[in-house]
């Protein structure tokens, strides 16, 4: 199973072996992982407008079936290119409001990884929505991730050097947990920025890949006797648990300047 969901804007990526379903009550057949060097696209993809009453928002893989539900072009760009909404400029207004359901099969055998899933979404944006853009550097408010005093509290990744990242996110009404294996600091920044009001830039200088678990108290957590009194808010938890700092600043950020995008045919 592979699920990519947003929880209050945070990209929560779930990867799990076996047949645990994302859809309640539905058993998903176990499928072997796709070859790591594969670059999949959609063999076939059906695109339709979302039901306005649909409250679900998800990117999911069920066995060999790909599902994007109730997604805008903007959220698809954010997820697949690893950017914050403010890094997408010159896009027509409908890309933020018009929602689509996309379902299909990859053109390569096996279940895609998160990285391969992102590549598939980029290809459907290019091929079916006609997305074209160029990148520029622009100054804007941002957050930077740096190493805190005392140094990082990160374990070197135990995975093989060529292994892909493995990310799992869980949460409830009071807390969030992010488990990351074989990830770079840039990938951590990508996961964090969805929860924040501006892009996040890695300035740690750390070039290796790491394994770690981050758990923090939600900002809107209700007062509860069951709440973990040892949990800290996100920025404090990052410093306490990872030995990193996240601070606001202003500086250069890569942006995607949209040149062309169009509503697709729905078949």
C-alpha cells in the first residue's frame, strides 16, 4: 500500500508492505515493488471532475491501481515537484479551484515508490494537462533548516546506498508522527513545508541520508487529560529530537513560472 495524504497541509506519506488497505473494508492484493530504475508513466488514465460533495483528498496506490481523488492542478504540482504553493506563479485561477479524480494503471509492472509515483503525476500533468513551465529564483519569505547548537541528533541511514526513501506519517487529534528512513535534509524540508505558510529551504549542509522519527504536538490540539504532556510544538520538537532549527528568513527560492496549462479531456 502507498498513500500520500495531506493532514492540515502536511504531506503525510505512508508506505507499507502487505495488503493493508487505504480504503476501509477493501482488501488490496500485494504487489511486488517496481524496479528502482524504472521511470513509469500511465498506461491508461481516466480523468473526470470531482464530485463537489466529496470531502476526501488523497493520492493513493492500491496494488497496481493509481488513484488521485479530489485534487487540484496546484496540489498535484506541489506533491509531484516538491514545492510550496507560493512557489507556483502565473497559474490561472482554475488550477487552485477545479478538482479532478484521476485513476489508471502504470505502464511498468510493480508498485511504484513515492519517487516513482511523483514522476507519474508529473507525466500526467505534462501529457494530459499540457503543463509547461520554467524555473526562476525569486526573493520571498521562507523558512530555513539549519543545524542547532550541539549538532544534529540523526542516525545515518541503514539502507543500501541506492535504496529509495521510505516515509510514514500518522497522527490523531493531538499529535503527529513522521517516520523517515533513508531521507535527505531536502526531503525533510519538503515534508515540513506543506504544514507551513512559506517554502522551507535546507541550509544544514548535511549531505548524507538519515533515519529518524519526529513526533510533535499539534498547534490546534484540544486540552485533554490523555494528551502526552512531554510533547512539544513542531519547531521545538525538531530542535529537541533532531538537533535542527527551523527559522523564518527572506531569501532566494526556486519558483515554477507556469507558461501553459489547460483543462484536460476527461477520458
